[in-house]
């Protein structure tokens, strides 16, 4: 079974530029997550999709970050304009569905963003 | 105060030793407790999960949850150099939102 795919793996941009990340979840997984992991910290959830609807975006800085999952499969996360503090690894994860019991999340390798 | 606290380490042990990791948390609604392993430049991968209080064993790994103390632990027996990684605890209440600790970096020396 193929895992969660992400691209690009690395990106270097200057502050105030725009950047976009792409994620392809595991086939059949209805739920997709974007996390931000700053160096030395644990992942922090930015946004959670159930199919193509947003379940939780409470920690997404909506003035500069946006995400979409138009057809309920692939997703893109965009930052516009980027700030120095956005330097981090952006992880995408997917799970079969959302429910009140346990549902394993599978993580992709991440995109490492450096903002200069 | 963070919802989940984890000592960042690094924790350095000789090969064959027992590695002891732990996390404390403040949210009593957490019911599911996970341990993830993250190698450098890779995404986290699930090692173990436990529901509510109790112990769970899987090979060289043992996870313990004490909800009364809001404290969870992971023990790695007979540690190997390949166990060198960052270990993240994670927890969730209802729904599927995970709250992670900051991670503990572990180094197992041959």
C-alpha cells in the first residue's frame, strides 16, 4: 500500500513570497490533516478535512494560510505572504475517517520550508 | 502551560539498556494515548496506542498510562542503535484531533 505522498520535499523562499505544498493521501482515506512542526517541537494541527469539507481549522493563521481539498482526495496548503516564523516542516497525514474511537493517522515525509 | 509536556532530552543510553520516556498532560478529556517515532527528515510513525489507563506490551516496547496522575510512559527494552530517533507522545479526546508533546530525542550508542 502506497503511503502519503508530499511534494516538494524542500523549499527555500524569501519572506513575503508565496509557497504551496501538495499532499496525496492514502487511497480511500477520507480524512486529511496538515500539521506544522517547528524545529524541536511536536506537530501542531493546522487544518483537518473530512472528504472535501473542513472539520477543524481553528489553529490555521487564516490571514496568510489557506488550504483546499477540492475533490476529496489531493490537498494543497498555501502560504501568502510567508514570514520568517513559518520556517518549519509541513506534514500531511491521512486516516480512514473521523470518529470517537481510535483511528490511526499515517504521516507523509513532510515538506521542509525555509524562509529567509 | 502546554497541554502535553515532554522532556526534550537528548537521552543517551548504551546499547542494550532500557529507555524510559514519559509525558504529562493537563486535559482530563484525553482518552487515547499514542507514541510515535520520528527519524530525522521523516514523518512520525505510530509505535503504540493505548485506550484509557493500563499497560500494553508489543515486543520490546511497553506503554503505560496512569490517568489518575495524568502521566504516560514508554519503555524500550534491549535498546538498539536503530532505536535512535525522536519519540513523540500524542493524545486525543473525542474526534481525531491529536495533541502532541514536543518530543524526546533518544540516542542509543553501540
